[in-house]
C-alpha cells in the first residue's frame, strides 16, 4: 500500500523500528506477526490505521521537548 511522502524501504525500516520501540502486540496479531517473521512486508501486513498510529508516535517523539 503506497503511503504518500514515504519511500517504501524507508517506511518499512521506520515501521520496524517503531514496532521494536513500542511493542508488536499493540499493533500486530499473532498471525500478522508470524506473516512478518515469514518475510512479508510490514506495509502489507499492517492496516492503514495502524501505520498512521505508528507514524504519529514518531511525530510525537520528534516534537517532544528535549529533557
């Protein structure tokens, strides 16, 4: 699923990083996690709402004041 403004490879890396930081269980079912482990792309497995939620987490982190 194309996401405007994102290179597909960069998006895949970004989603993988965000999932590692925030936990797979909130965004992936067990079956979806197995599909990703089997080599399927996160962009293909995640629905658009989950992709948006993950990218919002990244935006929130980048706009948070430094401590």
